[in-house]
C-alpha cells in the first residue's frame, strides 16, 4: 500500500482521500473533454476552410 494512503487511513482522513480522488478524477475529465472539444473545433474549422476553397474554385470557373 502506498505510504501516503496508509498515513491518511491511519489518521482517519478517509473522507479527505475520497474527496481528493473525486476532485482529481473530475479535473482529469474536464481537461480531457476540453481537449476533445478543441480538436473537434479544429476539425470543423478545417472543414469550413475546405468548403470556402471549393467555393472559390467554382467561382473562378464561371
């Protein structure tokens, strides 16, 4: 068992350990979801850019 966990359990601060683990997990999920959102935004931006380039290509053909 990890020494930090063992110390927390011996002191009776199990609720603090649970709260810390919950907060760490929630923060990790927030970082992951923000990263995914940024990547989706970049993909959408690339898509819009390609559509604009296609429109410009078709306008030059007229």
